[in-house]
């Protein structure tokens, strides 16, 4: 737009007079800055530019001229739309994507509306026009619809715990940090439901609790139930690991005694493997003692002489009966290692023999909770293929012999010698598990006719207590989302002696309370480690610029040996503090913590500025824009005041004077030019 001229002669005159008055407060060298000279040329032609890289006085001139209506076209970033009350007739979007400091992304509906809302001047325009430039491709209709009428960005809490906040609150006796956390927006929904939770808690406390009456004397079901829970925890950990061991498979053969989980999960049953998994039925077939003699007697619901076609459904062979029994129940059968290999019983199959109830069932690996060292002889043909009452009776009798008192189980396979376990934790868990099984079998509750009922009551009581404790926890300070981070930060402050064991703020903590413009821990440690003592005022203020400079991708400064050493010293302090915080579970990565809080890109610039170098010359030392340089130095003056106050608390008069000298050295010329909004034209 170099050849474009949008203003009349009278408007040009108005713009020239305004700029001359505005820039007259600058010194001669500052008036000749490329940015100042260049912007005046554009403004006289009715063209304006507005972004964060401009000098503050230049941005103010552009804003005021735009509000006067003499700037016809303004090229600006999102910042102009955010804070300046300056509507326009037309808003043009060069792109619907932006870089937010982390990534290039699409504009959010709220961002679009904020900028597009500038179109249309109240009282002057009937309508406002918004134009979207289509350079490379036309935006999708769905994207435009979402941009214009989409849901606004969800409001999220920006409340962040800081060490300064914690230290300030610890100095106020009337207010706890926990109270401040409760009042934050992040905890709003949890605190909103607090009255309902209190009401629910009272209701639960009024509920009568059922007691367990032991028929064998004093109750020991609590102990048994706790053993059950512990055993289950061990079992879940080791079962999968054991079944994956190559050595375990060689022991899981027909005739091997195993302990199997019961259907109710409240007890465990002794059994024997009758059949290994096959390609058709990928489960073990086992016979287990149920102890329930009221089960239906051995009922041969099969007719071994009946023949029929063989079909395959759901991983099992189904032997279809003749016409008379075609609609009856089907018979499951799997290949047997002996004889023809069909099993002519329904699974699960229940019965009793020798006064003991038993059940033949198909189980998965995870249902086997222990592999015993004992084996017995079994007749697979008479147990599975041609069921015989005598075969079942003999098998049950052998199992009973392995349980002489009706409760104890045969010893399990040795975890190290037999199963060849090498994982130390797995071996210890395996041994502890089998000790628990043995204790449970010796407990008087084991085998009790009311065991299932009492276990159910215990489960209800535990669920009730868990719900009660969870409700109390949700109502306590410990349930606050940021409480773990708060506790971690408290521990960090104790270790570095900002507070004592009674949470009383110490000298270092009082100094940290003064640090607001930079990271409080790094700033405070810098002072107490006397890192600024051997530096001249201009060197000290140059290093301090790392606390307030925010741009990541600045060119590498050229530093003197003394400044380079000071930089390394300060960075090492930040790394040390980052590691300490990560040890106490504060969500901090040491390297990222140091990079985010210390940016040394303007150390050389500030050093030369403090030495009296003209602004035009220091701009040549870096690729950082003039506006960012000015903003950093202005903030740096505030940091000097904070360090000066900290020196006063510490009783360090030399540092106090050094900060005064440093502040005066940087407070000059265009950087601290008075605002046009304050002084007027």
C-alpha cells in the first residue's frame, strides 16, 4: 500500500500537527527512531498499524487518531479489539487461524465475536460489515457456522497456587489457606453441593446397622472377612502371573488337585482337574467339593446308548438326541484323552457321593487360585464319557482324604522349587497368599452354614463405612482439588526455611512476600545467596531482566564474562529449586521451570541501556521489537523497587543503595515517556 493515499489535505494537516505535538516530548535521537519515522509516513496517508511490538507512545498515537476518524485502514492484532473502545465500519479478517504462543489453531467463537463486534459504529452506521479473506482455500461451512453461532469457550478457573499467596495467607491469622481454596472458582461446584452432602451424612448416621450374631460363640467373622479381602488382593496379583509361567502348565494336568474360587466369591473349594483345555473348549473341566449334600443326587440325564448327529455350537460339541429327545436339553461333550472322547454329562453337573456334595464344572485359568502339590488317580472315561456312580464316589473319597479335618487344604506347589518363580515380589505375595488360605481354613467361620450370610452382612457394613468415610472426606479440606499441591508447596517452604514447623513465616518468607514481578523462590534465593553483591548496578539490573522478560525466541545475547557467570549461577539456582519441588510432588519439571521463569534474551540490551546507550543503538543488539524492550524495562523498574524493599527487610544497606542506583539508571528517555492519556496533547 505504498502508493495508497486515503486522507484529504486537511486530514493530513491534522495528523501532522497531532504527531508533532505527541512526539515532541521525545529527545532528538528518539524522534528519529525508524518506528517513529515510519509510522508517521503511514498515518499521513490514513493507514495505521497496531500491535504489541510498537512503542507505547506510538500505539497511543495510533489509537487516538483512529478514534478521531482520520485513520481509514488499521492493520492490527487481536490486542486492539480487546481493550480499546474504537468501533469501525468494517472489520476484515486476514485469516481464521492464530498462533496462541503454543500452536497455530482456529479462532474460538468468543475470539471471533470480540473482534467482529467492532464492526458498526453506534449512531453512525446502520450495519457493520465483516469480511473474511480467502487466500489459500475457502473455509468449510461447518467451521464458519461454529465460529459465528458456536458455543462460547467454557469458563475455567484460572486460580493458581503460588508461594507468595501461601506466605501472605500464613501471615494472616484470621484466614486459612484452605478457606481461600474453598472460595476459588475451581471448588465452586464441590462447595455448592456441600449442604446436600451434610444432609446425606446425617441420614446415613441415623440408619440402624445390622449386627452379626455368631452361632459358635464370640464373633470372628471380621477377622475372616479381612483375611478374605487380603487373600483376594494377593490372588488377583499372582493368578495372572502364575498362569503365564511356562512351568505352571506342566502341573495343570488331569489328577492335579487345585483350589478353585466359588461362585459367590466368599469361599474357595478343593477340586481335581479332570480335563485340560482343548481347541474346542478352552477351559479346564474340574470336579470340586461343595460340601452341600442337599444337592440333587447323581442324575444320569443321559442315555449312553443313544446316538445322533454331532453338531458344533459356541465352542462345544453338541450330541443331538433322537426324535424323542430332539427338543430336550443338549449335552456338552469335549474330546477325551482316553477312549472315544465325548463327555455325556451336562456342565455344570451337581451330585453327591460319600456324604459330600460335588460339582463338575468348566473353569478358566483365573478361577484357579492355588495349584496343590498333590495328585490323585482318576478314571476319565467313567467320570466324563461313561459316567459311573462308583467312579465319582472314589474320586470324592480321595479328595476327602486330602482334607482330613474337612477344612485344611493340601500344601501348594513351592513357588521357587516347583514353579521356578524368580520375581521376588511375586514369590513373597504367593507365600503370603497361601498362608492366608491356611489361616482361613483353620478359622471357625470356615465351613459355617451361615458363612455366606455373614460375609454378605460384612460386605454391606464395609460398603456403608466406605460410603460414610468417602462422604466425610468430600466434606473435609483434604478433598480440595489443589490440596495435594498445597501440601507439597508447604513442605518445600519448610525445607528451604521460609516457614518453620509451626507454619510461622520466617525472614526468607517475609522477603519472598515482596517478590511479585518475578518468580518468588528464585528471586529470594538469589538475594540470600548474595548473587548480586559482586555485580555493578548496571550488571545487577541486567541479570534481573531475566525475571521479567517473557519472550522465548529471542536472539542469544553477547555477555561479558562476569555477566555470563552470573547467568549460570542464577540458572543453577532455578534448576536446584525445580528439583526440590518435583521431589515433593509439586507439578514442576526442573528444566522447564528454569526456562519459563528465567529468560536472558535482553540481558545485553538492559546492560547497555543502564550504561546510558541511546535507545536506537540498543535496538540493534537484538531481534526483539521496540515495544517489548520498553515494556520489559518498565517492569524491571518495579523489580528494582521490590529488591530494594527486600534489602531493607534483610538489613542489607549496600544492596538497597545498589537497587536505587540501578532504578535511576534505567529510568530515562523514551522508555519512561509519559502516557498521552495522562498528560494529554
